C-alpha cells in the first residue's frame, strides 16, 4: 500500500500511515510480532509518517519505537 501511495503523492512527508493495534471487533490487541511486521513493511517501501492507535500501556513500545526515528 505504501508503494502505491508514494506513486501518487511524491512527497513522503505528506503521507501518514495509521496502524491499528487493537482488533475493533474483539477488543483484543494485535500481537507484537504482527505489529512489527506491519511497520517493517511500511518502512521498507519508503519513509512516511507513522501513527498507531489506540495507545495502551499493554502495547509493547519496545517493538514500536524501533520504527520511529
């Protein structure tokens, strides 16, 4: 998805990729390994702005912080 957006919008600073960390239907958190993979795939296509929701003290920020610079 990131690569497709970068083809349309030439400035990565204008793009924000929002990643949900919770399954809205069940209320369960997305496993850390899946979260890491999503951020890794987004960043592999090009540096864009990242956002994650919802914030929770249960979210492993050690995984997420590796993808924010």
